[in-house]
C-alpha cells in the first residue's frame, strides 16, 4: 500500500499548477524547503550613488541582511470514503476521480491563500491601491477601464518596479467583463492564452482568477482571507518580488476499515506563497459610484 500511496500523491501533484494559474508566474522556492520551513534573506539597503564626487575616501557601509524563517502552511482535506475497497485497488478511474476532487480542493484553497498574500495590504508608494474610474455597471460599481491599468503602470514605474515581461495583472471576472464590454475587439482574448502566453496590456501579462481579495474602498486596506465584505479587486505582482514553495505532501488512508467496510483517504499538503519585500505589488479596486 505504501507504493500505491506514492502513486496517488504523484497523481495529486501532476499539473498542479496549470499554465493559466497565476502561481505559475511566481518564483518557485520549493528546492529551498527543509523540514517544511524556508529561509529567505531580507536584503539590506542598496548603496547610494555619488554624482561628481570630490570627497575621498568614499564612505563604506555594510549591507546587513536579515534572515526570515518562514514555516509552510498546512492544508488538509476532509477524508473521502470509498465503500468498495476492491475498487480502490482495481478500478483506476475511481481512484482518479477521488484524487481529482482532493486536488481541485487543495488547488483552489492554496491559490486563494496565495492571491491574498500577493495583493498589497494597503496603499503605499511601493504598493499602490487604485480605484476604478469607469461608468456605473448598473449595480453602483464603477467599471474598470484601460486607463485604470495605465495608472497602475505609471505608479509602478514611479516606484522603480522593473519594466520587463515579469509584470503580472490578475483580473477578477468582473474586471475582465468590463474590459471586453469597453472594447470587444481589443480585449476579446483577455486572460486567454495565445501560443502559451497570456494577453498583454500596459506592460502587464493579463490573467484571471475568480477569488481575488476584497478591499475597504475608503481606507484601501485589504480584507481578511475569504471575506465577503468589501469591494472586489484585481491585483498585480512582479515575479521576482513573489514566491511559492511546496513542502511535504502526504496521503492518509485507512485500508479496508473494519467498521465502515470501506477505504477512507485524505491528503495533507504544506505550502506557502508570499510577497517577499512588501514591494512590486498593487491592486485596482472597484469603486462605488
């Protein structure tokens, strides 16, 4: 049974990060995980640049890096019972369907946790939280318009976030709809892959995720994970300011449980995703009319 457990664990992780999922675009630090912990150095201050200096010797400063020890979160699925124990052994399709359900649940929950972690806590120069400026969509919500994305681009430019192909904007479904209604021809393929690459606009690769964080529209502060209060948002991140890491993945199984006359199984996964320096992130929040 130990061999079968490993096979099932491998099935769980197969294509766990599909190409359309925003987590594909974050740095993968899984190889740095030890005992379900990861150490990330927080870099000290960058050096000053002197222009037309005439004073020597030039000052020497030591960069002091601070070690961050991050413990991976624990995600556990509720157990699934399969009444026919023989089916677990013999019918691969049944095993596959059980694993598929656990995989989807874990994938959804870990992605929601990551989206919340990648989005800014609140509005700062390095973590801009902007409001949509479009017309009323009929519910009292202002639509997202292309100029809102360009304002986020400008805010990132002013914060010296690298202007390269690693800028990612993850749109909530409402904002995707807003862009399509604004210009069907220009945005008909928004958040869809073309030759393996997402649509680009304003220097951002555009992706879509249904469970983006909510914000207090007045304070521009991010709400708690999975809160239903506040206004919906789209969020942006730079690849090299974010990370994800996978740790232990384990399957638990009661084979041929005597009381239930069944096999009972569940999964545990250790995982963490975070913004590394509190920089290179941003959000566009739906404003009220």
